[in-house]
C-alpha cells in the first residue's frame, strides 16, 4: 500500500508505508511541505504505474493513479519523451 498525496499544485507525492502509520507519515509530509497538502488516499501498489516516464503527469483518480493526457502531451513536447 502507498499513500498518494494530491498537492495544491495539482501534482502528487507518494509515500510507501504501512497502513498503520499512514496518518503519521502524512502529518510529517505536511509539516515539511507547508501549505501543499490538498488530500490523500491509500492506494494499492498494483494501482501505481510501473513505468514512470510520465510521473510528472500522474494524477489521482479515485484510488488509482492515471496519466493526465494534457500534462503528458506537454511533457512529451518539453522533454522529448
């Protein structure tokens, strides 16, 4: 399981941790990233893409990470992916 945090800037951050300490880990993250926490969900590892070529285009959709097509197209153009 992983904690997927949706940030205020629209990106996501991922914390790999045990479910039992998820709230504590999110609290630590929130303190170190003041004002960035929007929401978070526990997401099964199987719902986190194995390839991270478009990691900067990942978004949380329910309890699954998906690639935002608009962000991915911009990354492809900007970074030549």
